[in-house]
């Protein structure tokens, strides 16, 4: 599920706050339809959970375990990126 940059951007946005589809679409610069499609996949994998408030549905990461796993994964990717940047500098 984390192999797709769109889903990673959605999870990143949801790791900071609970959001409705409209706000999430604006934050990740995608159409509401595209965000809804990705949210359906993420719900199916139990990474996000919906909460209905009247006619709006808000989404959040499913639980604190998902928040921690996402944060660790993001940290790992960032560390690898810094390591590659250092390797390029060292070669120059």
C-alpha cells in the first residue's frame, strides 16, 4: 500500500489531522474522486477509518499503531535519501 506516492501523501496528511475528502483533496492536490478511490483502498487495508458527521465523512489513520508505523517508514525513507545525497557529495 505504501508503494504508491499518492497513498503516502494521503497518509501523511492524515497523520497530522482528521480530514474530510474535500480538505484532503486540496491538501494533496488531487481530485475528490481520486482521493475517494485511494481512501477506499486504504480503508480496505484498515489503514484509515471513516467518521460520519452529518453529511460529511472525516478520515483519520486507523489507530496509533498505524501512526507510529507510518512515521517510522517515513523516517527510514528520509534517512536513505540523506545517505544517497551524502554518497553523491562524497563522490564529487
